[in-house]
C-alpha cells in the first residue's frame, strides 16, 4: 500500500489559521551565488604579488567590519594593529586602493572598505545593492603584479634530472 502524501503547512499558533509561506527569493550575484569571498571575473588575489603588510591589512579590515561598511583608520593606527611600520602601512593602503581591492568614499578620506565584488558579510541581496551603489572597479593587476608574471614567463625551463638505470653510476 503506497504511503499517503501529506502537505505540510504553516500554522499561526495563536489563531490556528493556515499561513501561506512567502516565496523564496534567490540571492544570486552575477549568477555566481553568494559567498563571503566571491570569485568573479576579477584577478585572483594570489596573482597580485601582495606583500605581508597588504595581506595583514585585508585581514584586519575584514575582522573589523570592513566587508560591509567603511572603517576609519590611518596608517599610524593600522601600523599599531598589524605590528608594521607606518610607511609600510601607507604603501599597503595606497596599493590596495589602486588595485581596486579597497574603496574610499573620497580621495582625502581616512576610511576604507573592502570591495563588495570580493568581500561581503550579510545577505546576498544587500551585496547586490551595495555593488550598484558603490560601483567598485574590477580588480586589475598593477605593474608589480605584471612584472612577476613576466619574470615567470622569461625564465629558462629547469633542467630535467638524469634518469639512471638501477646500479648505474656517473663517472
């Protein structure tokens, strides 16, 4: 005897009325779905030849809410937080902004936000809204990153090790 299909419904506990469920809204972002660190058409971060201070800056901003709002910080304050030199932090913030990984509300502002194209915390629909509002540039490699890729392409191939038969020695 086949099992009888049951229809599950939502019931208001106070009145006992059956409540119609709200339709699900897909949270798609550029048809890739929602993730905290999305990977879209941008250049992957590992190809940008980021320094240790630049990675630490990204981590510090993400941990302090920079994935969904501007965080006010100066190179001096950041240097204390990530145990680095102030000039190193200034260079890191500058390069990350040029690359398009960090956003600034204005050129003179001492506030930074991680690009919502790559980093986001919250609902996927609010990520889409923030991307439209902020209009972040795509992450693009700079001269430092391109030099790394060029040096890899011009290096001679490594020599293959000699294969010897069992018991064979070199003379």
